[in-house]
C-alpha cells in the first residue's frame, strides 16, 4: 500500500495474540507497522513480530521489485518490531543498520551478534536517501530508552516509533484505543513525552507513521493536542469513572446507584467498571480520561480487596494526578477500606479528595443511600467550581 509516491506500508495484522506485552487485552488485534522508502537508496523502517515473518517478507519482496535494501532503520528494539533483524541481515548481507547507540547495545543482548555495517545516530543526525532525507529525533522512554524517531522532510512524514500508536485494527475510536495504549505503555513518562512534543512542535507533519495502528494524515494537530493533554495528566472530559469490586453484589449496587443518580442529573459521561470482570486497563484509561474517579470496594483480610489494590497500583505506577477522587467502602465488621485506599494514593501529588466518604455496613440502608446522595452532590459541586 502506497502512503506517498515513495513510501510504502508493509505492516502486518496480529489477530491471534490475546495479551499484548503479556497483560493488555487486544480483542481487536494489533498491527505491527513497517514501511519502505524507495529512493536512490532504499530504507526499511523497522521489522515486525517474529510470528509474522513470512507474510511480512512476502510483502517486502514484492514491494522491492527486485531491488535490495540499503538501510534498516531501527527506531525501537522491543521485540514486536525488532525480532526479524537477523532475518533481514542474513537476507540482505550488505545492508547497513541505523539505530541509536543504546539500540545497538540491546541488539547484542537480544541476538548475541556482532553487526558489521552500522551507523549510530543521535539527535539531529541525518541520512540522505536521495530526495528523501531523514533527520533523527531522540525519544528516550517513549517507549524504551533507545527509541529514535525520524522525520522525512520531503514527504513530511514523522516515523514516530510507538508514539501515536493504538491497539486494535480498523478501530472505531482512535482516542479510546490510543489512550488505552498510551497510558498502558508510557503513562509513567509524561515528562519524556512532553520533551518529545517540544522537539516536534515546529515540524511540518503531513503523516504520522507509528509502529501500531492507523497512519495518521488528517487533523494532525488533534493528535498532538491529545498527547499534550495526556503527558500533562490533564483530563479530556468532565466525567466520572466508577471502579468497583463486589463480593456479594452490595458494593456493586452502591456503584450502580451512584451512576444512576449522576445520570438523573444529566451527567452522561459516567463509565463504570467491575474491576474483576471488565478489562482493568479500560478502567485505567477511563480514570485518565475523566476528571473524577470514585472507587468502591470491600474491606478484606484487614485490608482492601486485592484487585482494587492492583488497580490503585496501576494508577500510581502511571503518575495519576490532577483528579478528584472519592471512596465508597463496604465492611460487615471493622470497615477500613476508605482509609486504606486513601493511604495507597498517599505518594501521589495533585489529588483532590472528595469530602464525602460512603460507608456501607454489609448492604445499602437509608444512611448509606443518603451518603451516596451527598457524594453525588459533591461531585456536581466540583463540576461547577
Ligand atoms: Fe510496540 Fe514498545 O513496542
């Protein structure tokens, strides 16, 4: 598939993998993107995941139409993109590998192989292919430390490594799939993403070619704006995420009651997640999307229900901040879940805790229903501030 006259897409789709990086559910699959720039010299931009070698090599060979490859540009060493490097070097022995210094160290670690033809590039270095000239941009920690991006000034293409990538294939909502992907893999590294955005802000970009998901060629500013928001940990929407665990359905009932009350007040942007049964990383993504997070769980073994603990850890690992957080606890004796949940957030900055803490003693009663009403009122007041 041609992206421009000289740039071809030769990526593959993985519909077999259940968990990306061993943890993220990908019910709509994922693509491993790879590109070719055909010029006086030919550059191959990254390889694909090892299981898709044959399909990818077929695409590569038919696109080359008998020519050879001069350069393999390695933007990122994570195996979903790098695991066919040896295959390519064996197939095209005169090829020159182009990557960051740290990427070459990783190559030795992954493959225990000494590459002869290599060019180490760093921020600002360039490589001429003919008409096309690639300028390299260091993007450390977006997503690994060795990452580089490249910008082709001829067709105004940013080869962005994992950045601006998404889970899924033929996706309905770029925002949803890209957000889940972003906060899954680089949520912790907001500062590094901000640094990258500063570097690319003056580039004239017609296409963003990421290593996953669609090629972006319209409304480029929209994607940059979202990345700016995400890297600054700002919410996208004034909405509410309710995340709960429930052992016998009573905590669930409280969570649903709060959702219903918010809906009755006209608040439509409310997402609710059963952290055991739903995709917990969808819940993480929603928590970063909306301005308010309500957590509801049970007291369990003198602590809180383990899955809620994991959920808070996932948020904490990703520098969760700049949100309102409220708590609902359930306990048949000695309830302490609200206190414990708040303690688990104690290392995080810029969190505003709602004043109303709901306490359920086994099941909802008039007192706890009244507390949920008050919590709803406080959420509404926060929205009006
Ligand atoms: Fe798609 Fe960080 O690899």
